[in-house]
């Protein structure tokens, strides 16, 4: 095939400003500004662009649009490598590097093409069958043979390779709202946008191409396009080019991907590479056009074969005459205009017309043009030349009473096919709108939902430009009160199409492709049918027809037609596979947008964050929160740091950031009743100025959360929750108040972020506190007894303080208004220097609570009852509370249920880890009788300790020898099961 | 993506809301028998078509809502505040 630029009036001779250069496999070439990559390659007579997916067959440019299955290339290099780019739709930018794919050592001489001759091994279901062994002896059955072949298959199959380097660019998310979104800017789309804008609506029109115009661009006369474009701008319609509507979702939400042209990105680091635009429109108009089909014949994938309309695009849009010796094979009227234009541009043109008759108007148009017309003829096979891989001759057939008959050979170096048109109904299919087979026009059509999503133009199966434009105008003749009814006039050709999906002669052998992108052949479809895959959805998955990036743009209808033929039924009975978003492939980077790395999720910082970091804290993620984990002194490790922190706290005083605890303010006349229903224990009797530890259950009777709740005033409580459950408790309380108990007059507000929480624990905690508060008398043992709550002033800032303890020491929790938290913490820490003191983190906090047998989310994991954690006495018998009924279910009150216990190693120098199981000695196999939930080294006891659950708890396990087993780490230890209250069980230290 | 018209905040994206559950459950009194609690907590219809469900406008006004939605087409027919008095108030102010 030899293409050349034509220099006519529409395409003036190359002037230097229009000249751009690019590199094809590192060699420099020239092209014109505005060219697509495919146009640039064709203009330089680069006809073999890539190698196919499975068989490594040479492939060239097959189209000028998104359906491209042959010219897939890699562009850019290094971290900016983009594989599998459709050369037909990507703008050729000055200096662009383009590479061929799936070929070694070169695209002309590809080693992998040997696979073409081993084709029978790669037929449909190859991978599935591989697992079942190779007949006749089922040699290598199972995974071994797969593992042997895998590395070869992985190397050979596939397309381009993406870069392994981190993506240096960033991507943006955008939200757009509009009255009317028009998708596609061809004749119908432009008209729809103009008509919509004239009604005063806010209109957005998107176009996947890099310029607007659609099929206008493929025509010689561009006057109409220019006029429409002017009108569009005058009406203030927003136009987005480079933008693909890749998916239609519920509520007319449309996913758009905008590729930012690299031309305008001299400053690569400052502009996003792509924008993921979520568009919410009241109405969506699909003016997505139609894609010209080919049909199946032998070697229909040879370079030099393309659709008729693409030759027109290359001629009129890019000024490239694709070849001087062209054969067109068609079954419909649409090819004739192109044939005449190609002829006028200087090519020799022969038309093989499948139909035995064409209309008079068409006949008149081509008479005298010198076009050679053969009626009732078609192509059965294409053959390559002797010294190249592109088409050089075809075997033609003619129609007889008994079907097709071989009729000789014809030489040509370009074959153009038009086997009909498929409206682009993908987006309608995404929403499962009705799709019908239009017998007369041999295509699937959809009308959207005719409420908010409409199809116009050739997307609705209308073939003539004038009628397409009318269909767009018609849409806006209806006001909101009239129901829109599409005028069901599809088609528009002089003589109807003669449906054609395959020409097959028994005497001519070879591969005929249905889906060239996935290398699916006609025999794959027949094989699938033969093997029982008779549903079209199964056939699709078994053969990979129309899957992945292709989404059925090329071969879907041929595949369905062949299936219908094999099943001996009609195409409408076979039906169409449902298309899935994305319509064309989109990059993962665009979907992620800026939500990556540190922006992947929110970070919550406590008001003491800066203070902690200033004091050498190592932080840890706790949900979304960043919490101090430990405060190493010099090069201290985690282990030595937490042991030191817990030791100093128990000995003197430690300070800890507990701001991440959930804090909920509860107010209103019915507050006491509300709190009383939430918690298992009674809050009726809680006096003002006191706090109480409470447990709340879920409806199903399992433990939900725990925490202390402070009665600040008669109708005012401050509830604290665990860090983990802060938001789910809030949500639950709101649900109860709004959905179930709307008669209770209670208001709740989350105040977690409003207060910085700081625990001061240890025998010296009161002494330290008295140096901080404005009036030390207020915190004396009498004035602030155990579980006492009050407001105190620190440097005149009003804070809430409670004498409660998670560590088991004399301890206080102070809630400081967030704005003052940092400076008051600095005050506390500076006064603490007068004592043996430390800041302690989450690890030391955990150590001390394990020593005391206090539970956290490690124990309250949603599967434990209040009895299981040893707090059954906190379930009141005298009142009703959430979960109170279902907690008494038989299986939940069984005495053999696993219960909370403490665990000591028999040999005190041994350590072990969370996740270990507990078994009876001698019975290490089988179901364990318990497990370990929290482990720490206990500075107070001088050895490793743990909390865990064991069947029946302490009572039932008495006298049994228990082994802790951690198979994964090969740890097996004899352990003692003890009370979970491992340190200071009497709680004497609480009172200081 | 669904869009839910919150009576307070207007039409908002589904991502602002969290799904609650079956909106037609009448929860028994806290002291009701085990069977009625069992049914309320564990028994659910798997409706093909219109169902009433609860949603919370968690990233908005935090109202709990009763949403009537088609489980097949995702069409939303009505959105009301679950709190009866609030709903009455909203209707009165319309
Ligand atoms: Zn709201």
C-alpha cells in the first residue's frame, strides 16, 4: 500500500509552520500539524504498526476512530510511557516518540509470529483447557503444565508494556453540573447543543476527538461545520474536546475523562495530565454516531484493509490518499460518496457490491466517474504480497443461486470494507436501557429512556446527515408537558442494506477475524458453540470477543450473527451482550485523582500533635488519627521506650494524649432516660458531678462499645467512646433518637474535635495538677473524689476534669478547649519537670490497661457478650436497655463460652505474640479452646503477660494444663491462666 | 451514582449518605419478648422493586431519612425525614 499527501485547494502545500516531526521506533519522520498519529504514519507509508494480541500477525491502521484494533502504539518514554494508545484518535504532537508493540526484534520481523502457525493451540478456551491437561494422555494435568508454559505465554500474549516507574504526573477530579450534556459533536450533536442552548438551557458538549465536528470533518465541504461552530460559540455553549464520556450511571451522572493535550503542557509538573470529570446533567443527549463494520473473510486483518469511512477521513481531514489502487467492498449505499471522492483524488477504484442491484440515484452518481462496479460480488480472502506484509491481491466471489462462488483474483493494494453501521449505543447499554435489533438496517438501536437520556442522529440509526440534524432539532420541539416520542424513521438509504457478516467458501482456508483486537476468529465462535457456550454472554467470556478495551466496537455484531447462524435463530433472539463502562480505556491515575499517597485518606491530628512531635513522639495511625506511639529518648527502641514510660507513670507521673476518644454532648429534658436506655448499667442514680463507666450493646445483644459518661448538669452529659467506635456510636445514637425514639426530647452533638484530652496518671498526678490549676483546693481528694467530675480553670481557661483511670493509677482526664490545648499542655509538661515524669504513648497506655485487664477493641471485637468480658454484673436487672433481650439468648449465656482471662507464661523469661491459640496440653490439634488478644511486657510484674479468651473462663479451666501455640512462629509455651486483673486487683492505687 | 434529595439540604450525591437498613421494621419495645426482637433484628425481605430504606445524611445535616427506592432501577420515589415531627414541620413550611 502506498499512501500519499494530496495537495489540492483544501490542503495547501506544506508550509513550514505546519510541519512537525515525530519518532517512530527512534527514527525521525515528518508530518503535518493536526495529524493523528495514524495519519502521520500513513503519510510516511508506515503500514505495519503493530503485532496482534495472540498470533503476532502484522497489523496496520484499520480505522480512523475509537474502534481501532490494529494501530495500537506506545507513546512517550520513561515514567511517561503510555501503552496501547489508539493511533487513530491521538493527536500527533511535535517531537512525539512512538513505538510499535508486541514485536521482537522488530515489527516487520517479529519472532512471535511463529504463534500464527501454532494457532490451533490458542483457540477459544486455550487457557481453560491447559489446566485440564493435553490430550490424549492428559499429559501434565493440573497446574504444573500451566506453570511451565506461563512464562512463555505471559511474554508472548498481550499488547504494550506500561512503565514500572512511579507516575510523575497528577490527575484532577472535577464535578460539573449542567442542564443538558451533549455527547458527540458531529452534525447531530452540534445541532442538539444549538437547539438546547436556544431554549435558554445551560449546555455542555463533549467530544472525544481533539477537534469538534465528528463526521463533518470527513467531508470535503466544511462550510456547514464552520457555521454551526460559530453559532455554538455565540450561544455560549461550553465545549470540551479531548473528552470521552466513558460511562453513564444512575441519575444521568456521566463519567468524563479529559486528556490534557501535552502541547499546552510545556510546564509538565504544574498541569494535570487528565481530568476525571463527574458530570451531573438533567438531560443527556447521546449523539455518539455510528461505527462502520467490516465482515469476516480470510485474512481480513491484513495491513491495507480498513473501513471505507476511514479512507474518507484520511482523504478529507488529513489530505492523504490512502492508495492509488483501491477496491471497495460494500453492502450498503454509504460507501459510494467516498468512492467518488477517492476516484476524483486520483485513485483507481473498483466497487464490489454485495447486493445484486443498487438504486437509480446511486447508479447515476457513479456513472461516468470511471469507477468499476461489480454487482453481486464480494471478497473471500485477502493475500499479502511476496515481499511485504500488506495486501496485494484478493480472491473475489460472486453470488449465485447456490450461494457464493469463487470468481477469480483481483490485484489491489488497499481494500476498503463497509458491511453496515453500528450505532454507538454503549452508554445506553450501561444503564440497561432497551436495545432492539433493527432488522431493516441490520443494527442494534436504542432510544435511551426517552425521559432524560435521548439518542439522536446516526447513534439512533439514522443514516442521512439531514435527517440526523432534524432528529436533533425534533428533540426540542417538545416542551416539558408533552412527552417526547422519537419519530421512528431510522435508516434513510435508497435501497436497503444486504446484511453480511461473513463470506466463507469451503475451498478457501485461513483465519477470518471477528474481533481483531482480541484475535478472536470465526472458528473460535463456532468452537464455542460446539462446546456448548450458546448464551451470548458465555460466548463472549469464553472467546474474549468484545471484551476489555474493545467493548464490542468492532466484532460484536459479527460474533452475534455467527452465533445466531450456529443456533439457527435470528440475531434478535440471540440478543446483545451488555456493554460495560469504560467505553474506551481510562487510566487508573485519573480515577484516583489526588487521592493518593498521603492524600489517600484523611489524616486527623489531635490538638497536641505539634506538641507531641516537638517532644520526639513517634506517631502511629489509629483509624484516621495520628496518635503518639512512644516518645523515644535518644536512640531508644519501641520496647525500651514503652517499658520506661509505663514504669515512670506507675512510679511517679505520666502524661498522655487521649484526644481521639469520641466525645458526645447529650442535652435535653429526656437525657437521663436516653442514657439509661443506651447503657446496660443504671445512670438514673448518677449524681451531677460524677462519671460512670458504661457498656452499650448492639440490638443483637453483643457488646458494642464502652466508655465513661460524665454528668455535667441535670440535663447534660458528656459521653466518651472508644477511638474506634466514635463515629458508629454517634450514628447509632442519632438513629435511635430520629428513627425509633423520636418522642424523646434529646439533642446530641459530637464535640470530639472541640476538646483536647489529656490523661495525667500516676501517684504524683495530683501533685502535678495542683501546680497547674488556678485553685488547687478544687482538686483535693475531698473536692474531687474518685469518679468525680468538675469544671476547673487553668490559666483562666475553663476545662473539664474527671478523676478516672484507665491505667489503674491515681489519674485524671482533662479536657481542654482545643484552641488552648497546645499551650496548656506545654504548661503541664514544664511543671512536670519538677517530678520524675514522662510523656507516654499508645504502647505504654496499652501495657498499663492490659496489666489492669481493661478491654479495648482488641477484646470487644463484635463477637463478645458482656458476660464474656467479665462485666455481667454491669447488666442491670431492673431496667430495659438496648440489646437487653437478645443478650439472653440461649447460646449467648452458655457457661462454656470463651471468657476473658489473663495469661502468664510458666517460664517467666518467655515472650509470645498476639494471635496465638490456647489448647489443652496434649491436644494441640483440632479446634483450639481459646486465643490471645493483647500481649505486652509488664514492667509492673516483670514478665510478658496477655489478655485472651478461653472456653468457660477461669473457673472451668482450673487444674488443666494449657499450652499457648503459635504455629506460624513455632512458639509453644506452657501458660498459667489467671484473672484478667493481673496488677493491683484490689484497685488500691486508684485512691492514691 | 444515586442522588438523594435531602429535605433539609437538597439533592446530594450518594457519597454524602450512608445506608442504614430496612425502613419498614418496627422495633419492639425494649422489654418485648425474644421472638419479636429476633424478628426485628434478623428477618429481612429481599425485595425486588420498591422498598423503603433508611439512609443517613452523614456528611451533611446528619438526618436519618426514609427513602423509597426501586432496588432494580434505583429510581427514588420519595425521601422523608425519619423523625415524624421534623417531617411534619418541613411539610408545613413548604
Ligand atoms: Zn441533609
